[in-house]
C-alpha cells in the first residue's frame, strides 16, 4: 500500500512566524500524513508542542501504544526527516470522556508549561470530521489549518499490523515507525492485541447486517468498603487482564440498580443486598439509585454501542467480605481507592473514568 500523500505545497511562510505551535493527536501510531503536517508546521513555528492524547490508558486495538512509545516514535521520525529535536516539546494528556473541562484544562496547562504563558501560540490541525471538534475549543490560539491532503489514517496502519500485513506498513509510516512496529510485532503485548482484534472481528461478524446495530444497556456496581473498591480482573477478551467494575447487560424484567447488584454477586460473589441487611435493602438500593450516573460516550466500547449505568454502593467500614470470582472475572479484589484512582492504565474501557466520576467527586 502506498500513501496517497499529495506533495505538500511550498509552505507559505507566515508573515508573523509563531513562537509556538500546538498539534494535538492520538498518533496511534504516527504515520506519513502526521509527519507531513508536523514538518509543515515547523516551517511556521519555532517550537512545536505535540500533545499526545489518550495517554495512560490500557493497551487496546484502538490505542495500542503508550504515550512514551508514541513520543519516542515522533522524535525518531522527525529526527530522521532532518528536524532538530530541540525544537520539539511533548505533553501527554489522559482522556476525560465525561469531563471535557478537565481535558481542556490539562491540555492548556501542559502547553503553558512549555510556553511560559506566551500568547504567541498557534493551533495546528485538520478539521476532518466531527471528531476534530476540539480544534474549535481554543479560541485564544490562532488556528493554522494544514495543507496536507491525504486519505491516510492510523486505523489502516493498525489493521495492517493486526492482520499480519507488515509489508503494507512501509507505504503508510516513516521508516523509524515501521522499524518499531516490526520489532513490536513478535512481542507478547502485540500477540494479545492481535487476539483481541480477532475476537472483536468475530463479534462484528456475528451481527446481522440487515438489522440496525444493536444498542446494549449495561449496569455496573462501584462497591466500596473501608476505603477499598471492589474490582475484578478480566479473564477474557476484550480487555483480558484489565481491571473492571462488576457489570452485566440489563435483563428485560429488572431495574438497572438491581442489575448492578446482580453483577456484583455474579462477578465477585458479594451480595450487596444481604450485606446491607434485610431492612436496609430497599433504602440501600435507593441510595445507590439516586447517586447513579449514565456513561454514554458513543465509542466507549470497541464491542459496539453500549450505554452503561453505574451505581455506587457504599458498604461503610469493617472487615472486607471474602470474594469468589465468576463470569468473565479471573480474580475479584478489594483495591484501595487511591490506588485504583491513581492507576488509569490498568482499567478496561472507560471504567476508570466511571470510578472517578462516582468516587473522586463523592
Ligand atoms: P489523530 O491522530 O487521528 O489526528 C491528529 C491530527 O492529525 C488531527 O488534527 C487530524 O485531523 C490530523 N490528521 C489525521 N490524519 C490526517 C491526514 N491523513 N491528513 C491530514 N491530517 C490528518 O488524533 P485525534 O483523534 O484527532 O486526537 C485527538 C486526541 O485528543 C485523542 O487522543 C482524543 O481522545 C483526545 N481528546 C480527548 C477529549 C476528552 O477526553 N474529553 C476531548 C477531545 C479530544
């Protein structure tokens, strides 16, 4: 496969050359079009700040590489293209799917740490579709639209990697990135991602294309006791090995909060109703119901459209009940809340973001 990168037109040297340019992306992995945009930007700015999004997340088929790996790749591919790495700065920012203000603030503060508060900042990018909406979220930075025209996408690069078409990589990524991907390919992380990719393909193939894509509704339990939160370690794809909140798809005849309680019992052996005492059962469930929230980011799950509801069950203090893993859980555990909140990269899908919303603000 060959990249359809049209030659970058001779960059118009801006009459007002900027001190700083900001280029935000996932770069999973960085490809030839990203490289062309960066080189074009470097004709117009002195220092280019690369904001690497979706940092500190567990490896998935959509986000296979750590922020550190992506930073190293960008450095290597630009150095290889003759760019002085002293002109590059990096900021890694986590996603905050349910708190846009926090994401914007983290991007701004990360950029400011490099600009020292200078107002001479331009935002670089390409408004390709709805997913680029964030480029309009920094009105105080001038916008420098890129002139790079290319249909290249990182999705095609990831597909080539997971479908064992390594010979296609060369037409899509710079040599330094190709060399890294070839080295990554035989690793255990890569094998796990390929298995997950095949699992997801099988799920998609099982869907009836004549029907509208199904929308699943799930309920999850965020059970806490004595400063710990109840979690499970997934034993199956997707997200094998990741930590997750107990959860289940809603049955036709149950309420969401009852579904969450059922999930806790099936996945970890803990019956929250019994634990809250017979009298407190309905009150306890009602308190959890009142504090429940909906988590509906459209692409929160690679399995398809899944709208999740999550409910906090606060079981107070005292000894921790024994656990018995079931369902998709290879292990059930009580993790100290600060440890769980401080380890986003260990979590499945957006379960860390769910925990943050339910616990960190409580
Ligand atoms: P991307 O790697 O797909 O693209 C990065 C940039 O390159 C974009 O400006 C894109 O338009 C441009 N680009 C991509 N392919 C191109 C091509 N072929 N030709 C020319 N330009 C091309 O990254 P993205 O998904 O846009 O990255 C945004 C990041 O910010 C993600 O990590 C996202 O999760 C994060 N984000 C998070 C939040 C939140 O958590 N609330 C909100 C907004 C964005």
